[in-house]
C-alpha cells in the first residue's frame, strides 16, 4: 500500500514539474530543460524513498518488539513430510522423534543404516509415520537416486532439514587435505545437493521450509575446529543468500528458511568441550536443542541461536571493537580441546 501511494505521488510530482517548467521551455534549450526536469525529479524521488525507508524501519522495529512480547501462533506440522539428514543419532534423531510426535511424516536419511532404522522403528513404535533411507549425502548421484525413491514411495517433501555434519577437533595444521575435503563435503556440499533436489519442488508448490544446521562456531570462530568453523560460516552464507534470492521481487514469499546456530550439544562430536561458565552457556542435550529448533520452525524464524543466553551474548559482543571482543573471548575461555575422532 505504501509503495503504491509513493508511486502515485511520484507520477503527480512528475506531471506538476512538467507543467511548471513547460512555460520556461521558450527560454531554454530542450536538452537543458530535460536535464533540469530529471535532476529535480530524481531528487524528489530520493527524498520520498528515504522517507519510506524511515517509515518502514520504524514500523518493522515496532513489529519485531511486539513479537517478542506476543509471539505469533505456532504453525502446525501435522501432515507435513519432513526430510531429515543425519537422523540416526544426536539432534537428527531427536528432531525425527519429536516431529513425528507432532504429527509429521518423517523421512530419515543417514549413511549409518542401522541407527537410522532404529530411529524409524522407534517412531513407528510410538504410532508415528516414518521412512528410512540409507544415503551418502556427499554424493550428488546418491542424493538424486534416494530423492527419486522418496518421491515414489512417500511423496514430495515440504520441510527439508539439512542436519548431517562432522566436527574433527584438532589444530588446523594437523588437518590433512582429505580431512578438510570431507568436512566440506558433509557440512556444506551436502546442503547444496539436497537443495538442488528439493528447492525446485518447493518453488513449484509455492511453499516449503528449509532448515540448515550451522553453529555458534559459524558466528564466532574458535581454535581446534578451524575447517569446521569455515564450513559453518559457509552454511550461514548459503542460507542468507537463498533468503535474499527467494524474496527478491516477491518471487517466493511462502518458502521459509531457518538457520540454526547451536552451542555445544552432547552428541559425541565435541568430546572435550571447554566451558568456564557452564551455568551461562551449558552443554545442551539433543532433546533440548531439538525442542528449540522445532519451535523456531513453527514460528518461522529465519535464524535461531541456542541457548538464548548465547544469543544475548553474541548480540552484545558483536558491536564491540575487535580487540574488546578478543578480550571477552579470553575471559569466557570457551572452546573445544583437541581430541581423537
């Protein structure tokens, strides 16, 4: 509505300027007069665009503040077909169990077939609907083959959760080229291959939801997991880029994106977490992390940091000078110590 009003106003201003300046064309050369008209028009247009920006910024800020006090109703996941990678253990397993309890049909993918089938069996035992597929998410061909099987046997998915990940914990210099390649294949390229298969489906349906597992290490880097940090920064960049591309020109407003940044979760990936203040930033259980992620999905949040304390700390620290940030990180003394995989 605001954009329409501004467009009409701009048209009226253009007509007004033209009529006012037309009488002076007798005394001015046509090229010079056209130049004057364009300069005046562009200046007025810039002022109106800036006023519109300020108005929208105030309105959206108030709306965001209101949503903190009064959250919107959570959307239902009943009947949604949710594909989860890395569903055989950790956060992926808990997401599968909890989403099934909420009425979703869950498609479990994992390269560990035994644990993946255990997740499926547990869901079915509770009366839920689940389907299990062994899949190497680093292989584009395998992802394509399994995706086609899912379409045939289950249907088109409506929520994609890119959860699979690995985290070798050792100094950068000790990572072999093969280590680094594997980290990026699992933590980054797998997201691309899954998205290449299912994002076109979401676009064709006019709706869908993509959830990607990044990390707090994708916001604040730490030692002993340098390639892992880089991969999680990449996931964040991927999601930010997709959000902009999908919303550009109002192309796909009903396709939602949620980027998840959890702190250390007790999944076995980080065997030696170092936390100076565990009461402030505790190690999370997979159950707690899954609950927070599902809540973010239902509220259609674009980004979620888990736990809330970590979000608050990050919000405050990121506005500090870089040297102050370093001093704060030294004070917190939080990270992961080296250990064998």
